């Protein structure tokens, strides 16, 4: 069962999560030389990224030992308004001294999304040096109202990908062509952490946390040898009337 933490409001959630991420990084770097963090797209994590980009949090993170990855990306140019990378660049990258080569963005400036997926997977395999699957230290994920996560949407072929680390996917709303980490890549993480805030996520959250298993893509993120957590605010997870 995932560990679920409910916070009074979004600001309290992101403040505690920023603290948690800093201490997770510091503790991991006492055992290893680098920290592989996968960032979620969408709007939910924006406040978190903005917090991590400012003191006191930014000055507690040894950015030269951090490697950032995207959990998914829209097949649009990196400066496009719909690009997840563009959002991360504006809210975080432009404010912290992360070495440019440590931002592993999905290469979307190819003429074919399959080429982008292959190139991103090649970069990940190079980073993880021949491992069977990527062992990310922390993966941040969002959830859509249809139960998708990353760009793993209900009813799409990407859900069935069990070998590749990156797949091309189709979204029901534009931009339709997406690149996404697959379940094998997600489920080999040390820690997968979902972020959900706001009343519009309460219905899907109730289904995911208390409904039948494996009905939604987000429910199929279950690290084989890692932690699974949901960090939510009280609007997304209202107290259950007993
Ligand atoms: C994306 C995200 C996607 C997102 C959810 C929630 O590319 O849009 O990766 O999975 O996390 O759709 O989006 P919001 O945070 O905007 O509600």
C-alpha cells in the first residue's frame, strides 16, 4: 500500500516536500556520488520547483551532484509554452547552478517522436551504465483526472511497453504526441512520489487510493524495490465521512 500524507494546504505540502527532498538528497549523497531526480510535468509541481530554486532550499542542494530528468514530455520545441522542460527551465533551472549537462531533457527537436524516444533512452542508458533498468533516486509524478500519470494515458499502447524505458504516447488533449518513461523505468525507482492538490483531483484520488486496483495507469506505478508515496492536500483528499 502506498504511504499517503495529507496536508492542510498546498503551501504547507510543498514546503514540507522541499525540506524532505533536501534531506533525502543530503542523506543519499552521504552514500553515493550523485542523485538522479525525475521531474514531473504539469502545473502541480510549479510551486515546489519555485521553492527549491530559492534559499534556504537552493543553497542546501549541491547542484553539481544532481542530475535532473523529465518523466515525460510533449513533442514540442523546448521553448514551446506546452513544453514541460520550458516550465522547469523558467521555475528552476534559470535560478540554480545546475551544470547544463546535468539537465537530461527529452530531445524533442527531431523530425520523429520515435527518434526522440530512442535518443532519450540512449541518454538514460548511458547515464545508468548498462543497467537493465534505470534506478532513479526519486521520481516526482502528477496524476490527471483520468488517472494518467507522466504521459501514460488510459487505453494507450505505451501502457503495455515492458522493455523500453521510453515510449511514444498519445494524449487525449493537445499536444497529443508525447514521450514518456514506461512502467519498467518508473517501477525500478528507489522512490516514486505522487503530488496531487486541489478539489478537481479528489474524485480520481478516491478511486485510485480506495477503489479497485490496476484500474488506472497511476495505480500501476509500484516500485519493485522502492517506496511509493502520495503527497496530497486536504482539497484533493477530503476527510472521509465515517
Ligand atoms: C504532463 C504531466 C502529466 C501531469 C498530470 C497532472 O505532461 O502533463 O506529466 O502527467 O502530471 O496531467 O497535471 P497538473 O499538475 O497540471 O494537474
